[in-house]
C-alpha cells in the first residue's frame, strides 16, 4: 500500500476539524500509513471458517434481580446536600437565562 501524501493527511485533518503543523502532518503521514499497512495485512488473514460474531465472550446478564425496597427518607437524602430549599436539593442554574 502506498504511503499517504501530506495532502491526504491534511484532508483527513480537515475532516476531523484539526489544525496540524507541517511536522505533525509528516509524522501522521507515517503513522497513518503504518496503520493502513497493518489493516491490509489483516485483510489477508483467512477468516472464511470463522463465523461472524459481535463478541468473543459469552453473553450473560450480571445485574441483580430488580426487587423493590424502601428508599431514603427526604431528610436522610438531603443530609449531606451543600444547599437545600423546601425539602429539595438546591443547585445553580446551568442553562442561559435561568435564575
């Protein structure tokens, strides 16, 4: 596989919204070319006898059964709150125009 040209690296950088220095373009041309060479080597591996799979590990659910249980009392939930108001957590506004 031919090496990537500086123009191709610059195009890739523009697609990724990156600004690269000439030194970075040179370095990434070599790095990306090596990655593409490895990918090309992988394309040559015989995999016709291997079934497609999303995971090599068996799938299993590791979550516990969902069993209802009592929640915290409001005073207990608010015990460590830095600020509270009328039984609720008080937080600073995060959206513009909020008070």
